[in-house]
C-alpha cells in the first residue's frame, strides 16, 4: 500500500468517526466506508463484499437508552484494514468480520469516554453562549468533532502499524474448524439483524412485499437497480390502492362521456 493510499485510508477513518455521531452523510455505514477504502486501496470488489456483510450485520445495532451499540465506523474501518493485511477474502472472510465486530465492541468504552468529555465541553459552550462568543462555540464544536474522528483514526493507525506477517501468522495458526465457526457465526448475526428489523417494521400489509422481495432476490439476472425499481413500483401501487378511495378524481369518466 502506497503512502498516498495510507493517507486516504486515515482520512476516511477520521471522517467516518466524525460522521458516526453526526449521521449527516452516512460515511460511517459499512457499505460506504468499506467501498471508499476499497477504492483508494485498489481492492474495490472484495471490500464491497465485506461492507455488504457488515451492513447486514449492523442493521440491528442501535443505541437503547444509555446502552451504546458497538462502534459501526470502527468495525467498517478495521475490517478493511485487516483484510488488506491478510490479502485474501475467500479464506479469512469470517475471521475478518469476526475480528471487526470484536474490535467495535472493545471500542465502545472509548465512545463512552469521549461522549462523557463532550458533556463538559457542552457546558463550556453554554457559558460561551451567555457571553455571545460565537467563535469559541464554533471552535469547541470542531474540537468535539476532532475527538470523534480520533476515536476511529487512532485504532486505524495501530492496525496499520502492525506488520502484515503478524496477522498472517496468527491467521494461519487458527484451525479450520475455528474459521468455519467464524463464518457460521457471522451468518447467524446477519439472520438475527434481519429478525430484529422484521420485528420492528412487521405489519400484515407489508408481508407480501417481503415475500416478493425474497423471491426476486433469488433471480440472478435482476440487477440491484432493477430490484430497486421494482420495489419503487410496488410501493407506488400500494400507496395508490391504499389511498385510492380517498383521493379526489379529476376530469370526466368514460361512462359520463358515453352517456352524453
């Protein structure tokens, strides 16, 4: 990996960490972050595959009250860096995803520490607001965003510093049954995330769409754009039929024209 690629990976890591709190541009989502890292490292297709796996896994991750979910941005960045170190996706895909999830769980306390520090900074912003010091408020806002970016940037630097041989030797020492277990576990986590989403949005009138979607997804000739357009068409038909009796009809019907 060249120096320019390393700098771009670190920049993406910083932006993903900062946007993990903003939720503005969704750079922290696995499919976005992994795709960007794959573009700058020249390994786009396998990085998109890993990003898709992580995206399905993180569907069920959400903050509940004071409980903070695992760090999605850290999982996305660490997965791609580990893959670039292992230099293969077929054999160690489950290991890469498992290590990324583990790192994201370990990084959750770091998120709590930074958010705790942000509370004190918010009080300083309130004091600055009372005196009308807008420059200080903007400076403190930027400082908090820098802290959130460093939350992902520092672990990314540590993973990049680790020699590739260290990760490769550690991966080769793992038995085949353990790698198979990692792959099965990653698949089960995806199923659990789907179950959480279905439980949240399940409604009797939506089950036909789920059935049609799963059937159409099994057709390999249909592209992602085709599936999206089919889904959009079905949604428009559903909304039209649902609100058809309530909408006001304009113009003359054919029966009125024939009667005249």
